[in-house]
C-alpha cells in the first residue's frame, strides 16, 4: 500500500492505494478528518458499438454504517434507492470529470464512490471528486485530469476552505469549486444574497485552495501509473473528417439557413428532415451512427460560426438579450398559490401547497436526520420537448434541477416563528427550449407570492452560455441560452438572484475548464438580466398577497406545560382523535405537539380551530390556590372504614378535580351531604391547598361565598 499526504484547507488529506479493490482499473481511499471514501474506476477495454455519446456512469453509495447508524425503518434495514443527497453528490462528481475525456471516446467507464466512514463534520461529497479523479488517473482511460475540489464558506466576511458541517450553518456562502491546475470545471453554490464581486473573489480563493489536491494526485500518478500495461491504453476513433466533409458538401447552406428559424418546432422539424435526407443519401457508405454524429457536428459548427463571426443567434436575438417573457398568477382555483412563467418556448407552471408543521419531510440519511419544511419538486414530462417516452420516477436531472430552484428560494423564506407552515412547490415543465430550472425559480417566486407567503424579496434566474472560437482566442457570452445554444455551446452557467445579490449558482462546461475572467463577465451580465426579470415580476405581483387562500389551512399555536403533553395525546392518541372529531373532523387537518409543549393546530375553519384551542387550554390548565372555579359535583366521598360521608368531589377543570371536605360545604353543620349537594349540580369553589406530591386539591364552597 502507498500513502500520499497533503494539507487541504486546515486539515490533512490522505490518499491511499494498493490495498482495497485491486481488480478495479483504479482504486483509492481518501481520508479527510475521520471521513473516508473509497473510489473505484473500471474501464471497458473496447468501445461500445453504434453509440455517439460517452457512456460514463457515476454512482455514489451512502452506507449508514459509515455514520454508525441502522435504518429507523422497522421492516427494511438495508440501504435502498439513493437519497436525494446521494443523487446530488453523484451529479457533483460527474460534472467536473466528464468534460476531461476526449470527444469520440466511447468505452464504458464506471466510477463508484462508497462512503466508508463519516465523522459528521467533514462532508464526503467534495473529497469524493478528488477520489474519483485519483482513481481515473490510475486507469487506462484517457482522462485529462487531475481534478481537485474544495468547499468555500464565508464566515463574518472571511473565506474558509472546507468549513465543517457546523460551520456551514453560519456561512453566508456555501460554494463548491472544482478545477484543474489553471481552469475552473464546475461551480455549485447557495448564498445569502451575495454580490457578484464577492462571488468572484470566493471562486478565486477556491481555485487557489484546491491546488494541493492537484499536486498530490500528480505524485500519486507518477508512482502508481505502472499498473497500466504498455500499449493497453484504448485507441480513440480515427476521426470522421472525411464523413463530415462529404455531408457538409451535400448539405451546402441548408443548415446555415434553418438554424435561424425562430420557432423551435419548425426548426427542429426541418433539421430532422435534413438529417433523414443525409442518412438516406449516404446509406450503405457509412454507419448510421457515424452519419448522425457528422450531421450533429456540422449543425453545432454552424451555430457557433454564426455567433462568433456575426453575433447572430439562432432566433435573431442580440447576445445579451432575453427572450420574450410573459407571466400570470392565480391560475388554478383550488390550489393555495400558482404562477405561470413563460420565456420564449420554455414554460413552467409552479404550484404552492401549504401544510401544517407535522407535514414536514422527515429526512434519514447517512449524513443527517431531521425534517425539512420547504420542498421544491421539478417535473419534466416527455411532452415538454414533444417526445414520446415512458414516464418513470424522478430522474437525476429532475432531482438536481429541483434542488437548484429550492436552494435559490430558501434565503428569502420567512422563518418558522414568523410563518410556521410546511411549504411544497411543484414546478411542472410544460414546454422546454432551454433553462427550465431557471424558469422554475421565477415561477416559484410568482406562486409563493400568490399564496401569500411573506417572502423577503422576489428571486429570478437566468442561464448564461458561452461560445468559443476553434483557436480559443475569441469568445461570446450569451444571455438566456435556449436549447440549440446549450447543445452547441461550451457553458451552462445558471445564476439566481434578488435585487441585492446571488442566492444560488450552478456551472457546467464542455471545455477543459474556464477562466475566472469569463466567469466574472458572465456574472455581471447575469446581474443585469436578473434585474430586468425582477422588474417584470414586480409588474405582475409586486409583493406577497396579504391573505392566504381560503382553501389553505389556518395555523394557530399555543404553549402548554410539557407535563401535559401526554394528557392531550391520550393513550394511543385516543384523546387527540376525539378532540379532532368534536371540532368538526375534516375542518381540523392536524394537531401537532412538539417536545417543548408547543401545540400547532391547522384548520380550514377558524371557528373550529378556536374551539380546539379553547378545549386544549381547558384540558391543560392548572388550578391556582386562591382562585374561584365553577364545576359539577361528580361524587360523594365516604370513609372507607366507618362509611360516613366526609366530602364531595367537584370537577374544577376538564382534567382536574378536587375535594370539598364536609366542613367546607356550608356555614352550618352538615350531617348529610345530599341535603346540600346533588350529583351533577354546579357549584362555585375556592382552591384552598394543592398537594402536588399526592395529586390532591382541597376546595371550599364556604370560602367561595356560595350560600345555602
């Protein structure tokens, strides 16, 4: 076994190899603090036939044992499908390494990250990027790494490399930077309205902080590359220059003209027709997949050439121009809030549902246990792109886009004390021609304000693109990219922001990295675009509605003694179920009790909600010495031995009764209690003494000045 050490941030990073998973093409463990991940890379020796994409598969395996946990499920103890956190970690690892494989490389490559140990303070996702890169660097794959990564936090104005989990909670910025020695490959961030200048400084800090991870991998490569046998590196395809030349000659100027058709459906219809024409004309001369790949490359080059040489975008816009935008709110009659956001041919309908605190999502993963009160779910059905596909559970892309839009909104949400609701937003992508996640952010803002949720300020989102010349000397940054520009372009940089600053970013590139100067320019352009969109939002709905939808539950809270929680719930929940039935049943949607005695009642009828509040208050009230109460006589008490009457039991509160001694019933001598009191008779009593240890309350009718 060989071990390599360096300092990354404030802690030691240790890469070990030669001990575990020796049959993999590359295998390393990476340790940071007491968090340990195993990364393996396996490379198929031969390329796949008849495909035109790189078949890279990245899997991130959370193991509950890593954190010393056993699943809380009573029936299933084995880890099941990946959690959303694991899916997001997969995407985080995949995005910076995928562009570093050469175009035309079609061998199967699988990277598996298994979290072996988690110390609850040092997140495994960032070191997993380093681990994946190190494992690939040992393999025969033509991986143009290494790649390193670091998390950047900002605490009290200072940048911190790889802050701990507890420190992240106090950060105004949570940024992951992945890059090579001199280029940035990927960014992922959530921020508390951070300005563009600070974001650029944070990216620069991260690029410098990740360098030790590059150097240690170079050292690893130099000492372990001997594992690859001489000549075992797979050969890349010889090239398709000849095919491209023939197809290009056949097409002439057809593609150059059709790419500027503004209507996506018409444009794609014509492009498909040309592609079929090419396939039919060259049938028998070349493989179908080779012809399709050649056609795709010609199309891409035509889009790029027009933008670089003439700043001519497919739909005729200027490079900094946003597509036409339209917005509506309050579209759906029975939902709690809705917003429709349309930008060009991308259209998203976002719907808000409000629920009680008890409807929060319960989270149980390797990394965390708790609840989540704001959820954003993103759905991308096949009809959104005019396609026919089977509809399955949420894809990695849908989970990733939903998480980005969720992260964008969280900084502007009201706190729990101000607004104790659980909030779920669902964004339905109805049509897509680029940037649907950013449309979801805008649609969510509209829907939240339509629902009357007091968000601090609206949030907008924009996707920025990049086209570079073949020699790399020229570039054009594009505002609000559409589908064909994403396909042909080099960058997808999503930025969400308020008027004050950035709330989330996500950067992907197809290049071997991007410079800080390009990112700074893109951020500045995005600021102007987002400001323009925010102005348009304000014209549709300037602020959250003052009232919630009449169909949304009303939430009322009260505080009871912790000792009384059991009394409200009752054996097996019997008391609380009876209370809900007595208050209308359906009108009370939920009654939730927290450990500190906070009771939250959600109801669709305020009168029933008030009734439930009053009932619980009466159930949990405690009698006070010297206080006068009125209640029914519920029994006569006799001495167990002698059998003579000694007093009467009076119910002073729904859950509390006390005894009136025979001497305290009247001013005169009482021989027989039934001469003065009857069962069910309501009387006024004064609390004379409370014995908490024995659970007894002494009452007096005489002291309450009730005459007989």
